């Protein structure tokens, strides 16, 4: 018996139609909404792995395609437009009347961090958070990450040119922020053939960290607006 069902939904936003691909768990307890990065879509290996693994844990995974991607454009919209699209999508993501964790990879993680508290997300999952542009550590985006205002989990590749794990700030006392390294992973969590981890093992690090973290968020009170 299948533990999940898949369906696609189109949602109008101020920037044009967006699309949600639902991987719906039977007896779902929580929704994990994941946006894609600026250089790819919901076919990213980490998003696909989470959508496959989490419904068995009672987590419905909603993979969100921003309007620019649905329209077939090759260049991502400006951050303000991405945030507007995410806000417009939120009522659809919250419609199952379940707690929602906001998240995404790269640019999608930044959107989730910037909007989580106001939208009432119970947490943020940041995959390959772009801490800074490659080679420009002085252009730090740590403030976005630390300002999410809700429990936050970062999964970061050990070779990510947008910010290696050791470059991230130490969490302050009481700061609900944790980081898990995917050894050898680049910005897309790809690992070299000679790495200590295989590609399958690297993805298992991600799903193995995210599942228990989400379990702890189930039942957490929601704040903000929905």
C-alpha cells in the first residue's frame, strides 16, 4: 500500500502562476514546503530525496515552483518578487490545517528565512544556504539565517562554495539554529567519486537528519498569520 499520493496544483500570485507538487502522506501530521534554487527546479536531488522519504514519516512534502520557473524563464526573479510569490502561495500550503515548515534550497532557503515568522511557519529547513556569493565571504547573508525567528536546520555541503560549514556563525545561547554537514558535498550536494560518502549515502545524511528534526516540530504552536 502506498504511503503517499502525488498531485499538482497551480496557484495565482502577483508575479504569475506558481505550481505546487504535493507528495501527500497518509495520516499527515505536518507539511514541509520546499522552494527551489535560482539555478534549477524541484528536480534537485535533495528535494527529490526528501519528497520520497518523508511521507512515510507522516510528513506531506510540497515542492514549490516559483512563477519565473513555471513561465520557463532562465533567470530567477529578484528577492522581493520571490518573497511576494511565496507569501501568495502560503494559504494553499497551509490549507490542510497542519503545521507548516518553510524551507528550500539555496535561494529558496533565503525566501523561507525572510518570511517564516510573519507567515506562521513552525520551522525553517535551509538546504545549501548561500551564506555568501562564491569567493565573497565579506558579503555575508548570516543575518537572514539568524533572523528567521523559528527553529532552523541547515544542511550544508562540506565543499559548498557559497559557504562551507566552518564559515557559518556559531549559534548564540538560546538560538534555535543547528547545522549538519554533508561531507564532500558541493552546492547541489553532489559528492566526488573518490569521496568518503557515496551519492546515496550523502542523500541519506540529509533525510536522516531532517526526519527526526521534523518529528520534534510536530505539535509546535503556530504564530504569525496564515
